[in-house]
C-alpha cells in the first residue's frame, strides 16, 4: 500500500486543489485576499494572494490584537489546506478523504498552529474539525461541487484565472 501524501498527482488534481482553496477563502469571507490562481506557477505559488494577506502585524498593536490576527491567518490557512484536499477528493474523485491523508494534514497543521499561534494539538484539531465538517458539507452540495468542477475545468484549459473570473464561479453560491 502506498503511503499517504498531500502532493498533487497531476495538473487536474492541482486545478481542483487550487479551486478548493479559492472556495475556502470565499466561504470564510476572505475573498478580498484572492488575486489569481495559476497552474503554471511554481509549487506553493499557484494560489496568488494579495499583499495584505502577508502584511506583517503592526508591532504597535496589543499582544491580544497580534494574536487575534495570527489566529485568523491560521484559520484561513488551514481552511485553504482543507479546501484543497477536499476539492481534490470529493470534487474530482467523488470519494471521501482517506484517514491517512487526513491524519497527515492534521499533523502539518498542528505544527503550523503551534508555531504561528501557540495552539496545542487539541485546539488545532477542533479548528480543523470545524472547517473540515463545514467544507465537506458544502462540497457535497451539487451546486457547490458543480461550481468547483467548472472552475477547475476553466483553470485547466486557461492555466490562470483572475480574481474576477474566480468570483464569477463562486458568487452564485452566495444564494444557496
């Protein structure tokens, strides 16, 4: 049996993953950070985010505000990872995410949560479970699945989708 991996299997898999990330940002009210998605970009740069996503926290802010900002950033990052994996699994393969891949994802996100926010593993697991359940439920909805599949098809054919093109695919979902 092959070991679990978070790596893309091919271009179509990457397209679904990037579209799942865009969906996650959209449904968690963070679409303002979406700049574009690009299949031709180097690894880890397929989802282009606006500069404000990466803007360092003002050191003049209170410790609470700095932590709150770091926590929100972690929530969005974990939602993008989960959206990526679920779109590839549910959208492309029409199958649930394997327990092995889910465990590997949680392992990586636990390290990130500890490093960025000082969260312990049970706190990270709770955040991830909430995002996972919500995104899984959404991607199981035929209209959401269809929007992600259509966006992935467009991305595969064009190699790049701008923010406006991404939102054209996702905005009809706000009526659900």
